[in-house]
C-alpha cells in the first residue's frame, strides 16, 4: 500500500520502473495483522453461516445454501494465513487430489440440487456427501 500511496502522491523516485515489474507486495499485500483479521473474519462468518444453516435445517434448500457458503468461507479462510497459491497447491497435492476433487464436486452438486433442481432429497444427500468429503 505504501508504494501505491507514493505513486498517487507523486513521491515515487523510481518512476522508470513499471507497475508490473514491482514485487508482489503491491495491491495484494497484507500485513501479518491484516491477515489475522481477515482470517478471523472469514472463519467467524463461515461458522456463523453454518450455525444459521442449522436453524433452517427443516428447509433443505436454504440449509444447503447457508451450509455450503459457510463451509467454503471457513475452509477458504486459511488462504489468508498461507496465501491462496500455497492453499491451492496443498489442496491439489497428489495425496489430497481425490479428496479435493470430491469435495469441490459435492459443493457444486449441492448448489445444483438446491438452486436448479429444487429437490430436497438430492440436496440432503449432496450435503451429506459434502460433509463426508470434508471429513475425509
């Protein structure tokens, strides 16, 4: 952010260097404190959505939407700590590739069953498979 501030205020001494040649700590860099706050916020939001999904458990379509989005937020919150590239690298590691593929497939299947097909039974089965894939 400091480099952006310098560039916008005109105090940049290295104007010849293009924006693309800069290091990756331009727009996307977060301080360790900001990473912890983003991790905590994403994790709390994900857990809150999963808790709210239990309240609407009798309505499987609403349950599937809240649970799936909460699950994605909670799992994705670790990307703030280790970075999205490393997170994806760890998820698609040869030892975890099958679990990741099944988990992502179950997320897509749950959303399709809930939003497009509107089948409560299929949605419940997709959520059960999603939970099993996450545990695995």
